[in-house]
C-alpha cells in the first residue's frame, strides 16, 4: 500500500507542476498585461479645496433600522497620497425628486434639500475598479489590465454590449491602496449588507469622466455590434461616431441638464452640445486628468456607489417619534413628483424629505409619508395611513 501511495504522489507531482509537491514552476515568470492605459495627472493639489475630517455620527440623525459604526474616524494626515483608479461605471437612474426639483425647486427649502442630499443626476457612478496605481503629478503613469471587463459591468447582451470607465484621481486617506466606494445612507437604512471601508473617506481630486454635462474622456470596451446600443441610456454620446470593437478612448463634449430633461420628456436621448468635439483614440494615447480646483468637496460623490439601478424612491411611514432632530437637519415639505401621470393629481398631500448630514460622505434623501406604500405614495391599498391621526411632530400637510 505504501509503495502504491508513493507512486501516486510521484505521478501527481509530475503532472501538476503548479502544486505544493515541490518548488512551484512558472510563478516567477512575469505576466504580460492584456492592455495598458497611459495617464498623466496635471495641476496643483494645493490649489484645490480643503478636505473635511470625514464622517461622524449624530445620534439624533440615526433611526431605528440604521446600522452605523459610531466609533468615529480620523482624518488623513500629511500630504495627499495620490493614486489613480480605472473605474468601470454603473448604469444608474437618478431619483425623480432630485431630477425634477433640481431643475425647478418648488421652494427655497426644497432647493436646500436638493443641494445637500442629491448627487449630480447626470454624473458618473462608480461600479468597480479595474486597476489602481500611485501617481506623481506631472509624471506619466500606466495602468496594466490583465482581464477584460466582467459581464456585470457591461450593458447590453451577447449581440452587443459595452463598458465605460473613468480615471479617478484620489488621496488614499486610509492608506489601504485602493479607492474605497461607500454607500449612501438610503441603502444603509434598508437592510442591505454594506461593508464600507473604515477610516477617513478617500478624497477625489479629479477624474477624466465626471458628468455627462461636462466634456469627458472615457475608456470604452465594446463587444459585438454597437447598433443595438444606440438607444440605451448608458452614458450616451448621441452625435458621436460609434466606438470601435475592443478597447478605445472616447471623447465627448457633454450636454446641458436642461437639454437632457427636455430630451427625456420627448422620449429621446440628449445630443452632444458639440459633436465636433467627439473623438476616438487607441490606447496608445494618454488620458490627461487635471486636478480640479473645486475638489475634493465637489467630486466626493465619485467615490460613492449604489446597490441598485436607482430611479425609484423608497418611501417610509412617518414614525411615532421624529426620525431626525429637524432643528439640526436640512429638510423640506415637498409635493410628490409626477411624470406623465395623474397619480395624486389634485391632492395637497406632501412628503417630508430629509437630506443626509453634511458630514456624510455620500449624499442621499430620506422620504416620509403619512399614507402609501414603499414604492408608491398613492397606492390603492396603502401599507400605512396616518392621515387621520398623524404623529405629533409631523410638519407637513395632512391632506389625504
């Protein structure tokens, strides 16, 4: 039996060279990257805005179903530890309240909630980082890609699908060597398993693709035929030439938020402001990313992701006691957004909308009603109805 066992082990060691039977063979041979992407970061970090101290938790601003570590965090110290991440984007739909009230707020209080709690409705939403490297200002650097984008970061089907990426420059404030994506309070309060990194939030200083309302340079990867994707609202570039198959670097001029809203109501995609600014380059080109003077505060949401595709407001029942200390919060009584429907028409019912605290790294809004369901305040069979006996603290209209 022992002889047979020794013979089997010799055969196994001869057949599987990458095992623990002896010294591994081949693991010390350099692996050639599948593709390389060149980047140059320019500008002066000292001219950018200050970095806040990171999030803290106000006990008055935490409701019963919240799971937040209240241990506090320390701000990064010393000069910025600049890094760059190549980040594939998420297909995401903005919340109707933020889109409509952001375009034309019904009151100064609502405008304040939008400013404090809504991210850019047309901004780039990070999904997954493909590579992460240290950066020195003014010195060229290179991302090495060893894999193609995974199917879950691509939009489309097997006949044609595409992924877009932004180069995001950031200060690695907790020193873990990666761009940490955090989640908005709205998701932390709905029971999803969120495992955000500890320490001070990373501070974003620049990006090649910030928003569809600004000129951008993005990395693209296309499989199949792009024709099936021309009507898909995944960071569209209407008016630009179709991207080539495989990897490429695309440029776009961007479009105004007003034009995007008008196009949306007309049922079409917005067209680039300046189609002549559209361009296509190979990966031999260099993506230049300037440090933004309004960073990092204005770019903080580029380090915030989501767990869903958005586009739907999650309504909550107004609890017996205030979910927030409204004297310390940015809040407003607002009407319900209506797009192409008569739902709630003629009703003076209002929702209470509360913005996330200013020291929370990811913006979000919380929506409370006296009547409705989680996904519809005018549902025929409401999950709750407190219009007759509203909570003592309710500050908005009580009309059914």
